[in-house]
């Protein structure tokens, strides 16, 4: 907190009104004038005045003499400070008007930090100093409080820095968590793909093993069939022909399904390739945008650095100029103290105006740049939002297309299934026994497929493809078996039974219950077959066998239908769940990406703003340092002059002080038209009189300089301030020149 003071006016004992103390000063924050700061004047517990600072942080408060006041400086969000003022003066000075000038700095509060109780103490104490005959501050007290306040400010700034660091650490931790979650999701997806590949390999291995076992038992069955009694060749050939025809039809259906599956696989691969191309193009676009953005930011940073350097050079030149002016001013003060003091005051006012103009210019430039940056940011956000909306629409359209295709494929599959069931029903009479074996085989395969579907729940489409491949391979194996039966005369019925038994045996550990049921069914069918062959011509036995087979067929069809309905329902539910999960995942990833981009952009903008603010603060600090150095030198010179005058006039000071209220000499003559100047020497003072006469009007201006250093100004017999004296004298001269 810096203080400086000037005695600016005085009145004699005959002047109207009582004396007062004019407190003139500035409220600063971060070395800049603080606009809108509240200044409350308390006299004891009574509030006698309240004002606010202007745009430059300046204020003026008038206090009556012979009172004790507390001036409180405050603003929302800042730490309040106060100054005690004791306006008691000697009786002979109660009619004088004093002036005291100082600056006070209030700093911002830190959120979450309680204000120290020590802040309630005043930071300075002002009072009348008889040794200099004017108001001054208690230097020891001010120095002590300044150290205490600097310590408090440092502690609060350290706490603010700590809070900022913690906030940055929290942001970094959040970003790390987000990245970890993304990595976990990717790892889970990779694991899922690996599991799918393992399941695919396992299914292929199981299919190969099934084919191998089937071929082995077929060879064994052929050897066994050679020892079985030859059947009626003609009847068997006729049955084989019908069976071959049915098999051919079934194979044609299988080939058509295989063709459709291959076409679907090709389409899926094509779509995957197109999606990969789109993702690659999007990645390239994002990388290009990031590169362009980085180049633009680098260019902007270089421009800011160039501007900062240019401003620093200009400030250096300004500082050198100020130092030269200060030196010239000091030399002039040595030659003529009174003239130098007036010049210093004029230069200080001009300098303040120039600095205010420069500060306003810099603030305007910073504001203009911030507005431009904000416009660029808003435009970028609008473009990013438009791109995101377009991408979301494209994704939604693609998703709708895929769902429509999936529904169409499901409908086609269902139609094919219904047609196959109808065809199988029409051919049931011709291949009842073979159908029963096929149904048992299909039931076992359906069970295996159901178990596999549960394991690869998240890969439903891939599972369907695998099931189709397994079904195609199984039917191809079945065709090979039927062809072998056709060549072996009467081996078809027994071959089916043996093949079913072999497959049931190979899968005994996993399907014990199914094998028992299948074995019981095969035993019953074998018994019926043996009885039918033994009584080939017995009509009653044949009808009983056909009735039993018909019942088994219907039961099997009903079971297949129920299982198909359950599977379709489960597939639909799984598909809906996967669609919801995919959508939620995509939305979460998009939100995370947008949030990350916004965060990076915000951090970059904050960094640029912080750099600009730091540059401005550095420039302001250099200017403030130059001002403080010049002010300190001027105050030092004034103090030295006052001490010299005090020592040289100590013997006559009391008498001189009492005589300050002496009347001015009477103007007892008429002066000529125009401006007349004269100097009147008295024992304790010198009077510089300027008389301006225009027509019948005559104005008298007097400047009184006492030997002990006091300077007073008068217009006629009335005491005025130096500024009013200068303004009125100039105005009268201008009026005279307009004649």
C-alpha cells in the first residue's frame, strides 16, 4: 500500500465555512484501477458517506476536521480493507483545507478459504503531524500491516494455486478413467471375437469328427449287412428310387439355402469393407482437421508472441523515455523548486491520461481478440454439431436398412422352413422310417446348436451362419449315406439305425438323457421293423406299424414346431437386446468423443487467454514499477525539501504559522487595460500578483509563497485550490484575448 500527500489549499480566519481534509486516492486490484469499489465512511458507529470508484478506480472524500473516521474499501468477491483517519488539528489550523493522496490495493477472495480475522484491523492510520504541519500516515504501523497483509495475500494465493492444481488433477483423473473404460471395452470386444473364432473352430472340428464316425460306422454296417438276409430286390429298388428322389429334392433345397447363405456372407463382407473404408476416411478427415487446427494454433501463438515482443519493445522505449523525463525533471527541481513542482503536477496528470488511454487501447484489443476467438469457437462448435447430426442420421439410415434386410431374410427363411415342412409332410408316407431317424438326428443337432447359441449370445448372426453350415454339411453327409444304401441293396434301414446309434454313443457324455430316449425309440422302431419283415404279408401288423410311425411323426413335428417357435422368440429378444446395447454403446462413445474434444478445446482457449492475460499483466507491472520509481523519487525530493525548510526555519515556524491568516495587501490603484503582473516582498512571504482589466471589470489573482514552504492561492480575497486558480486565470486571459 503506497501513500503520498500534498497540501493543496488554505483559508484565512475570515473565510466562510470550517476547515476540512480532502482525501484523494485510487483503489487498485492486480495493479489496475478497480471500478465500482464501495467506499464507506464511518464516524464512530455512524455511516456518514458512501461512494463508488470511477472507471480508473479514483475517488475523493471530504472529512470535517476534529473527528475520528474509518474509511472502508470493499467489493463483492474481494477482501475488504480499512483506514483510520484522525482529523484533529491545532486550533489555529481549524479553518484550513488539507488534502491527502494515497493508493490502496484490495485483492480477490479465494473460494473455500475463510478470511483471516486479522483483516478487520486497519491497514493504515492517518493523522495530523505537527512536525511537518500537515497530515501524514504512521509509517511504522503501515509497514507492519503491509508485511502482515502481504503474508495473508501470499497464503490465499497459494491456496488458490492449490485448488487449481487439484482441479487439474481431477480433470486428468477423469480423462484417464474415460480412456481406461474405452480400452476395457476394446479388450472385451477383442475377447468376444477371439471366443467366436474358437467356437467356429470347435464346430468345424466336431463336424469333421461326426463325418469320420459316420463313415466308420457306415463301413461297419456294410460289412454287417452282407450277412443279413437278402430282401426283396424289386421292392427295395422301388423304395430306394423314391427315397433317392426325395433326397435329391432335399439336396436341391440345401443347395439353394447354401447359395443364399453364401450370398448373405458376401453381402455382409462387402458391407464390412464399406464400413471399414468409411471409418478410414473419417479417421483421415479427423487427423487432417487436427493437423490443420494445430497449424492454426501454432500460427496464432507465433502472432501473439510477435505482438507481445513488439509491445515489450514499445514499453522499453516508453520506460527509457520516462526515465529521461524523470532525470530532466529532477534537474529542473534543483534550479527552481516551485516551478518544478507545478511542472511535475502537470506532467503527472498528462501521464495518467496517456496511461489511461494506453490501458483502454490494450483492453479494447484484448476484448476484440477474445470476441473473435469466441466467434471462431462458436462456428467450430456449430460445424461439429452439424457433422455429428449428419453422421447420426447416416448411422440411423444404415441401421434401418440392415434391420429391414434382416427382417426380409427372416421372412424368407420362415417361408422356406414352412415349404420344407409341407414337402416333408407330403413325402411322409414314403419315407416314414427314414424321416423318424432324420428327426431324431435333427433334434440332437438342434440341441447342440441351442447350447452353442447360449455361449455366443452376442454373435447371433455369426451363429446362424455356423448353424446353416453345419446343417448343410450334415445333409451332404446324409446324402452320401443314402447313396451308399442304394448301392447296398437292403442296407438303408439298418444303416440309419446304426448311424444314429453311433452318433448317440459318441455324444453320450453330453446327452445321456437324449441318448436313452433315442435308444428306446430306435429299439421300438427296430422291433416294429423286424415284426413287419417277419409278417410282411400280414395286413394288421403293417397297419399297426404305420399307425405307430404316424404318431411318432406327428409328435416329432409338434416338438420341432414348439422348439422353432421358442428359438424364434429367443432370437428376436436377443436381436432387440443387442440392438439396444449397440445403440447405447455408440451414443456413449459419441458423447465421450464430443466431451473430450470440447475439453481439449476449452483447455487450449484457457491457455491462450491465460497467456494474453499474463502478457498484459507483465506490461502493466512494468508501467506500474516505472510510475512507482518516479513517484518515490519525487516524494523523496519533497521530503528532503521539507526537512531542509523545517530545519532552516525552525526558529520562526510558530510565528510564521500564526501569520498564515494575515490579510492580503489592499489593491489601492487602477491598473491599465490588459494584464499586469507584480511581485510584493514581505518579511515572511512573497506575493505574486496578476491583475487582469477589461473595460470596467478588474480581476486580481494572488499566489502567496511563505518562507517556510507553504504556498496558497487567491482569487480576490478568497482562497482557492491551485487547480481552480490555474483554470480561472487561464479563462480570464482567454476572455481578454478574445477582445
